[in-house]
């Protein structure tokens, strides 16, 4: 028998690409060059960097005053987004990109933004259906729609499409209320969603009076969805995440 021990730990925690990621990367590979001219070229080149140098999970790039800012996010041991960038990864990217960047471009690597959000949804459910099964299916639908594997940094989230997906779940009659919360600090990311608040909650607790219950050390506020047309607009270097299953709170009324 033969056993192998990897003496060098994985950098940034990215696994082998999923089918969705391969489809996503293909469009960059077709138009890629052996040099970086546009911002898209920089992003594509970082994503094609050999895995032995490290593999950031998500990458974004922007040009500011002849400086190329490359923002990256990795994954932690639980498969959740992480802003931690190992120094080894940063050094490897800067050295690797030095072979492709133009002479006048200076590259700076930094962490991207993670916007943690939660859902509080009330539903009318057909009483002839097993409500436990319906709830599980709705939960799965939301988790699947919000999966970070299906979204990139800078990608907007259209909540109207998510509501349509929920309505397609067998047993769901209609959506009574649909609220989205920005959650930050504590065990969540420190990045606070830059959206107008519908109702401010100074801190989240487990009291019965709390509107949205999360980690006791975290904070949250309800996003004014009407003010943003039910679209979670993303910054070029940010991505949305539902960190825990408990951040999706569902209530039903049987009719």
C-alpha cells in the first residue's frame, strides 16, 4: 500500500471547481491573453493561477489611478466565506502576476467584503401538505439560490426571482411577508450592508421580543427593500452569504 502526506496545507481553502464554476471560468479562458491589459484580464489571470501557488475562492479587480486593486475571498474549514488572506497567497499572486502585468501597473491585493444576510419569511401553506416537508423544501430553495458557489463578487441578488422560486415549492400558496436583514459583527463578517434601514436593532438577542434572532454578539437591521427595488446591489468587491441555516427564519399559516 502507499500513503501520501501533504506537507504544504491548502491556501485559501478552495476545492476543485464545481460544474457552475467551470462554466463561469470558460468565458474568461476563451478571451484570455498571455498578458494583462484590461481589468478583466487581471481577474482571469489570477483565477487561472496554478493551484500549487494557492487558490482564492472569489476574485475581483478594479483599476484606480494606474493601480490594480485585486480583492479576494477564501473559504474557511466549514466551507464559509473568509476574508483571511494568507501572506503566502498574497506574495505568490504578486510574484505570479509580475510576469503578466504591464510595466506601468502596480498590483495591490486585499480582502473583499462579505455581506451576511438573513431572511424572515411568512407563508400561506396548503394544509393538505405535510408542513414540515414544505418548510424543508423552502429552506433548501433559499439556500440553493443564495449559495456562494453560484454567485460571484459584484453580482446583484434579485429578491423577486427568489420569491418566484419559493412560490414554485409544492404546498406554498403565497408569501405573506418577506424581510431581509443585514447581520454583522460577532461570528459574522464585520462588513455592514450599505442599505437604508427599515427598522434599526441595536443588538440581537434571544429574547422573545427580538424581531430577528441571531448570535447574541452580532448586530442586525432590517433592510428597506422598497427603497432598493427588491435588489441587493453589490459592490465590485463584495458577495452576499447566508452564513447559518438559522439565519433563514420561516413561519407558516395553514389554510
